[in-house]
C-alpha cells in the first residue's frame, strides 16, 4: 500500500478504509501499526484527505507514535503529520494535540530519515503565525541549528527552511543569536547547493534587521561570505546578499566594536 495510485487512494477512502486504518495505529502489533501508518502516509498526500484523516481521530494515535521506539514508526508518524500540516486548520490541531514537543525531540534522533520528516513537519507547522513562537518556546531552534551541520543535504534543507520561517517573527530573532545559529548559517553561504545557500542568506537577511544579530554576523566572520554571494551567477543569491549588506551598513555601531 506504500505506492497507492491516486485512483486507488480515492477508492479506499470511498469504501470506508480510513476508520479501520486509523484504529490500527493503536494495534499491539508493531508490524500492523507500520502498515497502517504507511497507508495513511500515502493517503495523506491527497489534500482532500487532510481533514478526513483528522476527523477520524488520527491525531492522538499519531502523537503517541511519536514516542515509539521504532524508527520506522517515528518516520511514518512524522510523515503523516507533515502532510496533514499542509492544511491551515491542521497546523493548529497538531500543536493543540500536544505533538510539538515530541516532534522537536525527534530532531535529535540519530536516524536521518526521522530527522528529515520531523524537520519537514515543523517546516509546515511554522508557516502558521500562532505556531512560530510556540516552536521557539519549546526549544526548537537549537536542535534545528544542530541539523544545519548534518552531512545529509536533505536534512539541512528542511531545517534551514524551518528556521527561515521562524526568523520572520520579530520575537524569535534574539534566540537565533543565543542558540548559536549565526556561525553555521554563515558556513552554509558557501554550500555547494544553491538552494541551501539561498535559505541561509534569507535567514541572515531577516536576522540582520536587529543590532545584536548584525554585530554577531560581522564578528563571526560573515562579511566575506556574504560579499562572495554578490559574485554569484544566481541572481536571487545576489539580491539576498545585497540586502544583508544594506542592513549591515545601516548600523555604524557594529563597526566601532570590531
């Protein structure tokens, strides 16, 4: 059931497949739980099923699975929640169900697949204004920052996009400095992948709007890396770098302390 076609997925839902699949998430047999979670992961790709799955009561079961000892179940549960959190209403419901601390905890998992799905889930949750500061309050920035140093570019990208979303919130900006985000973000400006470079540049652009972070960017040696992006062949990277330079140049105080 892991590779359901769109037509088959619709038929499964129409024939009443969701309720028993949701019920099986609480089965005493781990193999059965994995099959049910895998099926729901596939079905949750369809936007029309986002609310249907939640209405069938899946969120409490999925939240419990986030505490499983099975890495496969952890990946699957995060994957389902990641898809469900595309829906704006579900973004709030997932947090209200108490899943947020568990998702953040899974950012520290040693399995890259689990980390990627957990970061991807936070990426979708962080788009909602009511969740931006809650993720930070629950200690989400520090483990996301740690993932910026991952050797897996897919993990790095998910963590970076989530941090980009969080960096928009004014109240969150100070935590990026205190949680050690500046140095790894500067390092990512030299990434071989332009998508990762762009995310790091956008975050630094957002952070450079505050005096504390401006100072930290310069003190951490960020200026040469930002200037380097001005010479990029990618126009969007040049634009983001130029905005960072503009923000840094506005505050004369940062230069007097160097």
